[in-house]
C-alpha cells in the first residue's frame, strides 16, 4: 500500500494509557459519553463544562497532539454548522432585530440562539471524544470491541470489509493515476502542458472510472477467495477480545455508566 494512502488511517501509534487500554473499555466509554451528551438538556452549561473536563482528561491520557485532534473534529463539525446556523434567524420565540447600519436589519431569535449553541457544544464534545477514541484504537480492535459489546456478526463483517476494501480502492486509484501520468508526461524543459485538452482529460477520467470499477471488482474477488482459503467464515476474531475482562474492568464500566447517569440527572435537575 502506498505511503500516502496508508497515512489516511485515523489510528495514531503510541504507548499512552489510552492506547494500552482494552478496546472494549474504550468502546463502552465512548458509547456512554455519546449517550450522556445526547440526553443533556438545552442550556445545561455547567454540565457541558464537566463533560468538557472529561474530554480534556481523556485527550491528555491519549498523548496525541491537540492540533491533530482539533483539526479532525472541526472537519466533521462543518456540516453541522451549516445546518444549525440558519436556525438562529428564524422568527420564533423571543427574538430581537439588529440594525448594524442604516438600511440593513435582521432578526435574531434568542431562544433559537441558546438551542443552537447547546447543540453545537454537544455535537462538538461528541465528535471530539469520538475522534480521540478512534485515534487511539486500531480499527481491528474497534470491530472486536463492538462485537464483544453485542453488535451482530453480519454488521461487524460489513464494517470490516468496507474499511479494508476502501484502501483496496484507493490503491487501485493510485496505480491508475501513476499510469496516466506516465502516459501524459512532457520532455524536461518543455513548456507544453502535460496531457491534452479538457475534452481529452474528461475522456481519460471517464475511462479511468470504468477501469477502476472493473479492476476493483476483480481484485476484491481475488481477495475474498484468498480469505476463504485461509479459513474466513464471516467472523473477525481478536486475541484481545477473547481474554475475559477482569473485575476491575467491570467496575470501571459500571462507574462510567453511573457517572453518565448522574450527569444526566444533574443536568435535568438544574434545568427544572
């Protein structure tokens, strides 16, 4: 696999406490955090701050650069921003009119503003926490953890094959791109643009798309035959998932669930 394709994987190598933690514990922690954040009411800013503190602790334990984590979370947050921001200007609830200069005015709903701000904070906390967990956990361990948490075998197999065949597709595209560059190169020192006209490039791109599909289907068939020859039966097995959890790990899972429940009760009690 080419280096530039391999670097697209989300996992960041390391030996931090979060990296060494059992994948089943990390998956459980992620699920509890996401469910807790989703159940928090609008405007529970003190509880949002506590959830942010938990996020900060996990980020420190991961020892992954903060710039990388923030960049990945912000990329995922952009679509949510585009959906939520326009709702601030709906004329519902308590709204005010702002007139920054003569001849221009717009309405701003304070009720919607608080709701949108709460949704943005909760979505960012959830996305950032998921990014941290996924960056510190190999995808194979994630699948094993999901399977151990009760995810059906068929869904686990679909997720695993989808992830692996994505890189097969990228590898084939990388090879086709290299072949196109080799056939449309120019002499050294020439000012002529590589390749032909826009119509020629469109034809080449269409041909590459069709060839990519055919080569991917052929290669996926060969890969699946190789997997069957090695005993693949639809179950992705992991040595770590076969090891039973200790009592301390069970206690930690119970503590996560209890802490999440307390957060929800605290937030609803403050909102009442």
